[in-house]
């Protein structure tokens, strides 16, 4: 059942109607005028206004629902912090990278098999998904793992805007030791901050190769049991061991002495832009690149040697150099570690005696 309550306006109209009715019953008529005309019209007017007022009030009064409650319109609270539309789901960083399309490894898939010392070029494709553009002030830098003969850092060769991709390439050399080897890399911005790929932009991208030992077939011996094999002559070693040089250090290869004795080579930093780290022959020393495998005495005897500086920035870790000293001694050195920032190089050196 609909419930109604009379407003002040409705009560006033009802009072007016009662006055009209009383007037119709008690007031004497005037001569020449119909006594009921004015009263009837007034009654009809009041009745019409009362009907309209009651109809409006009834239409505006809500009716209870089946549970006896009055339904009200719902409205979202604009200050409701639990609303999903007001809670950020992610935050895009200024510098952040992602794997490029269709994949990040453009060359050298993970676990590619290589022989010891094999040279290769690794290329990654990455996309700038941050809010800041990359410039040539940004660099790809070695982060962790094995550097595999690559430079410690390399500047980007172009500008990369948001949602644009770039191919990053590094010349590398497979390690000499058989097994799985991995090097991890990141990008460094102009302020020296590192970033990578992944949802948080913290993960590095990497190169992973498998170095396999090359097996050579052994020819079938045709020597009869009565024959005595001829021993292969070997050359005795005069000096052998590791050395660590910093910029301006000299090295005597005949006696393995640093900054003392004879001068065979010096570790120098050039004044070029960018500066180059070099091993510079001194006096009568000649020097030359051999490769990724350890040379024998005869190999260094026949190698092309010259009094030309060797640039460490272009030399892969594990590379061998042959040399010939002023005392007519041959030998080799191997690049084991190179830190251009600290200006330090670690070498393994071997000098043979004169046969």
C-alpha cells in the first residue's frame, strides 16, 4: 500500500475548500445573481489545484521495496582510493629496454658451438620502451660473466627514440677452454647509470656459447716393431710466468723484469681521441699477432714480426703474440686481462732459450 503525507500546501488547499463549502451553505444570495455560480467556480478551482498538488506529491514519494527498504541511487565516491581506475598498475621508467622484434638474438643463438679461439660478431636487437630517447652518449657495456675478448664498452652509433629498435653488435672471440661460457651486458646512460631488459629493466642481455675441443684423427702408424721412433727436439724455456703492467711500465722479456734491466716493450696510452692502450716495442724487439692457439717455437720463428705497436683495445682476451728480442730469443705472450679504466694489463709470458 502506498503511504502519503500531506504537506503544508495541501493542508492549505483543503482549508480553502472547507471555506468554500461553508460559504455555499450559509451565505445569503444577492438579488439578481445566481447564488451557486461563484461558489461552484471557486470550489472547482480549489479542487483542481488540490488534485494537481496531491498527484505531484504522490509521484515524488518513493514506495518501499519488498524488503521494506527505500532504494537509493548509487554513486561512486571520487575519493575512493580503492577504485582500480585511480590506482596505477605500472610505472614506465626513463631508461628501459626490451627484446626487439622478432627476437633479441640476431646472431649467435644461445649455446652455439665454437672451436677454441673462434672469432665472431654478436648482435642483439633491443627496443627502447622507456620515456627517454637514447643518444650516442649511451653505451653498451660489459656487466658480468666472461667478456670474450670484446671491448669493455661501445657507444651507440645513432639516436633511438621511444618504441624504436637498434641492433647492438660486438666483436668477440670464443674462450680457449672447452665448456659453456656466458657474458652479460647492459646499457649505460649519459649519467653513468646501467639499465637492461625485463619488466623492471634490471635484467642483462647475454651471449652464451659452447666451446668444443677439436679432435684430429691420428694416422695409422706404419712403423714396424723393430723401428725406433725419432724424438722430436724441444726448446728449453728460459723464463715463464704472469706479469701485470700499468701505464708506462716497461718489461724485459729476456729476464721477465718490470721497470728494470733491458727494455723490450712498454705499456703506453696514446694521446688520440679516443685514447688507445698499446704495447710498444723498444730497442731491437719485433712483435706480431699469432692467434688464439698457443704457438710453438717453430711457429714464432716463422711468424711475421715487426717493430709496430699492438693496440690492446682491438685484441681479444686469450690472444697470443710472438716476439723476438734483441738477444735473439723467441717467445710468446698471452693477453689474460685488460682493464682500460684502471689502465692495467695482465699477461702470461714465455721466452725460450736459444737452441
